[in-house]
């Protein structure tokens, strides 16, 4: 039940919402770039009522070792620079798709084939998207 309470408070009125310029977003993108994550896209979900976060950040990696390195670097950099630990993470066993959930922003690190198969950007096509090139 605790998880449901956290989800229900994500959209609580009066809670400051993130923007593209938020420190945590910049830190996540820099951490992905540092480990050579590719095709980095942020999806702005703030106008979608059903969304469980303000932003998704999606990137891809060429192999499982790179997925692990990116996910670990994101967690480490966000902890050091933003003093935040993830609420939840999963996918570290199979290393096909690792999800790192910081409540208001969720990071998806995927193998290229996995990303093509699940098409997250298409599923959330109502969201504004922004590419983050080097």
C-alpha cells in the first residue's frame, strides 16, 4: 500500500514540478552522455494526466555492460549532485532494459533492439519530446 500512497502524491497540488532545466534532468542527461548513451530523448509528460512522472528520459546502449554502466552512473551522479536516491530501479538482472525511478523523472536505459520493440516514444506520443545530442 505504501507504493500506492507515493504514486498518489506524485501529482499532489502545490508540489513543485520539474522542468527541462531542472538540476536532476541536466545531471541525468550528463551522466548518460558520460557513458556514451545514444539517442537520448526526454519526454515531457506534465500535460498528460495519466502519466506517473513529469519526465521520462530514454536512451539506448550497444550492450549489456554499457546499460549497467549508464544506469549506475546516473544513480551515482544524481546522488552526488542532487542528493537523491532512486525510489525504485529494476532490470539489473537481465540488462535488456534498466529503469531508474526518481519519482518525478524515470530513466529508461535500453538495448537498441529492446527500444525498437517497445517503442516508448510512440506509446507516449502526446508528450513533448526533446533530443539531447552531444
